[in-house]
């Protein structure tokens, strides 16, 4: 079900990338995505819901996925 709702996030993870949720002392973004080359995306400092944070990441991974093929 997650894969069908968030296909870009699922693709990120299938390619060996990962994402993090929650507060971090060093990074003000609530949601972040990485691959072995470094940071792909850092979202906003807060979201009204977890769903909103995941949707933001989903939408912003499109450019990275297009660039990496």
C-alpha cells in the first residue's frame, strides 16, 4: 500500500536511498531524503500531519528521480 501511495519514495528506497522523519538538532527540516551521494531533499521545519510531510517528499523527489534515470 505504501508503494502505491508514495511511488517516488518507494523508488528512492529501492535504489538504496533513505529518508528520515522527525526533529534533528543539526537540521531544521522535519523530513529529509538521502542517497549515498548525500542530501537529496530537506523539507519544511514542520507539517500539520505525517501525511503532509510524506506527500511533500513524494512531490519533491520527482526532479531527483528524473535526473538519476
